[in-house]
C-alpha cells in the first residue's frame, strides 16, 4: 500500500500526484505543486462554498446522498476532476480502515435512508437532541469517507448547515486541535459500535465555544 499525504491508499486512478509535488499534492486541475499553496486554496474554496451553500439549502431542507455529492463538487470542483464522485480507492488513517470503496454507494444509500432522513432538517425541541443529530450524522459520514479527499471538512460543512437549521450560529470547529484531535478521531472510531456519546461530547464542547457558555 502506498503512502500519500494524510492517508494510505491503494494505487488507483485517484491516487495520482501532481508531477513535481514530491508526492505531497494530489493531481489537480490547477497544476499546483506546493502543499501549503494547495491547503490555502482548499481553505479559501471551503469558505466560498459554505457561503454559496447557505443560499442553496434552507432551514427546511432534508439532505440526500446526492446533496452530499453536490456539496463536495461545489467546494472542490474547480480543483479536482473527481470532486463530487465517490472514491475508487480504499483509504486508511493511522491504521484505521474506512469503508471499502466498493461499499460506498450502498453505505451512502443507507446513510440517506437512515441518519439523513431521521435528523435533517435539524429541527428538534431540545439542545441535547440537536447535539445527538449532529453527532450521529457527522460520525456516520466520516466513517463512510465517501470521497478521495476532504471528507472531514465536508462533514463540517454539513454540521454547520444543520446547526443553522436548528437556529444555532455557525459552529466553531477550531476547538478540534492538539490533543482534541485525538479525542475527535477516537469519537469517530467509537461510531463503529454505534456509540455516539464521545462525538456528542465533542459537539457539546463545540457549542460551548460557539455560544461562549
């Protein structure tokens, strides 16, 4: 298995690097070779996409698997040819394997009929129920990891929009850094056993920072 940047992936069509990038930047439509430059571009496009998506998805929208693909395409479509398309490579991080690529379409269909149908639009009477909705949807989407790159950040976009549906201000994810990143990844892994309590704690901490409790 070949190591590429953040993840270990099998060598398939999406596992190509930009010539001259020393294996640090995925092949892209812009010809960018520097990782720092690509990180800046992806971050700027992330902000642009979020603003655009807030005009597309209103407070009453129930999300579908097609919406998830659309969000990814709107964000990364100007950078990567495969944006918005389910990945064709198997991906692991830190020895943890995400869903097998050939299972992604089936899992995304189940994700649509399960968590997305149950928890969107994110209209719940109590804050605890909102936190549960955010935790379940976020965890399940990250576990599937439907795309070659950008899954965690995509899940954050969806969480922000769901939070806005629940009349919350935009969630502040800056709390997930340092040791908190290890806690976050452990919370994702706990979701393999349908244990969402660790991710609920993560989102409760996010809300404390966002709302400045």
